[in-house]
């Protein structure tokens, strides 16, 4: 521990600003502007036919939740933004194993998107999501019981302009864990995440809530949120699900070309190389070097936004990894997408 270690070691403010402006931009992303209050862009499609109860309002969800409480049944919640894939399903299956009832929320949360980001074009396919969830069956016949798919104005009744300066009302910030790594590139992202997770926990009051290791900083933020706000919910973290070539599954992989998906195998390879280096050498610089040199086999060095070695609980940047404590190695890289622009991919491993 000691001096901070991350890559790139120095980057100009201007470059960060430019990256932010071009973040994940697709042709549609430009349609959501600073002043816009989100409405239609994030609305769920009309209800698909399925055995799952689809609840749209807080009142309906609370009514359902009270029934489970009276029956003494344990409830698990999986917060998602939809466009579900096998990674989401792993979280749902974990909940089905551990709880009597499982709620999946599908809500594209505007407050975690910057005005320059892809809220308008974020992939949405409600019917396909319901179909996938309805097809899941646990060993003991467990199923997904409820999908909570509220409208934006149900969650943000006063509106939710994407420009933070225009937002009014209560928002939740987890100070100290939201500013580094992803938070450096996306300064209001974890405020949005912490706010919507707080709302969902207040609405559903689940016994357990499930998050993916894929978004590791999010898990650290949520664990602290739950602890500091005295929530009774237990947070479970589920390992990252990957494609056969190692690419971490993500709804945004839909933006990638087939070629990029193939090339993106170097991302996980770089993390595996980092783990190999760590077995010989606990220096964060050496670990980071291994990641950078592997990623640059396929992608431009300038498109690596960060590679960092951090403490698992405090997210402090480490110079050396203590073998008894381990660390998070995480990265973000911008890869070519099928719109002719770049899409950010993030990944991590635990040492
Ligand atoms: P999202 O819909 O992207 O907000 O993701 C909802 C939840 O699924 C989050 O807790 C994510 O970390 C988790 N998740 C997304 N992709 C994966 C993956 N490949 N493996 C495990 N969990 C994932």
C-alpha cells in the first residue's frame, strides 16, 4: 500500500472531457440533451403475456410484498435495466435458490446517465426479457414471481432532467467510493445508481439483493449504502458470466461488431495475465503493465481509459498487493462499435 497506482498515470483534463463527451455515443444518443426530462425514452413496452406478475406501480408492489411478509416468505430482488442476458439470469437463479420469491426489476434508470450518454438508445426488449425470465425454472420448481417495471415518473415523480444541476429532490451519494475508477470518467454515475437502488430497496424491502461482480465498483458502493443507511437487506455478489472467448456479457455488447467481439477476448486474457504476473510479483505497476501490453495486441493504447489495482473494500489505489488481502484489478477500454464510434467495456478480476 502507499502511493497510488493506475494507468494512464497522467491524463489531461481536456482529454477526460473529450472522452466524456464521446462516451458510448451512438447515433441516437444525441437525442437526449441536457435540458430534457426523460419520459418516453425509458418507458417499458406494453405487457407481454406470461405467468410472471408484471407490476408497474409502487402501490401494487407494496401490496404484493405485504402478502409475502404475512406468509413469512423470503424475497430476493435483482435490479436490472433489462436487455437481459445469461449474466442477469445467473443472478436470478441465485435468488431463486436462496429465496421463496424472486422479484426482477426492469428499469432503465435515467439518473445514472450523463446527458452525453446512451439513455435514448440503450437496448430495450421487454417482451424478450419476460420470455427469458419465464423460461427459468429452479430445481425445486422455483420461478420468477414478479417483474417490477415502473414508468420513469413512478420512480421520479418530479421529473428527472439528465443535467444534475437541474435535478431537484432527494438523491443518494456514497462519498469516498464513487469518485475513483468509473466515477472519474462518469462523475454522477454512482449517485444515480445509489439513488435508484435506495428507492428499489425502500419499495421492495427484499431480504436479499443480487448484483454482478461485472460491475464491481457498484457492488462496493451498494454494500456501503446498505450498511450506512441501515437497510436490513443482505447484498449478494454473483461472479461475472462470460462468452466462450472470455468477453464479459453485457447488454451493451449488442453495440459491438462481430470482429470487435472477437478482438475483445484480449480484455479477459489481459486480466488472466495480470493474475499470472501477480503469482510472481505483487507490484501493481507490473500487474498493470501485463494488462496494458495484452490489450494493446488488439486495441489502441489511447483507448484504454484506466487500468487500476485497488483495495476490495475501500477502493484505495494500491502500489503493492498484500497476498492475504488480495485486490481488484479493473479496467475500462473503448472499442469500435457498429455505429462507427466507440463503446466502453469494463471488466475486472479479484486477486
Ligand atoms: P444492468 O442491467 O446492466 O444494470 O445489470 C443488472 C445486474 O446484472 C447488475 O448487478 C450487473 O452487475 C449484473 N450483470 C450484468 N452483466 C453481468 C455479467 N456478465 N455477469 C454477472 N452479472 C452481470
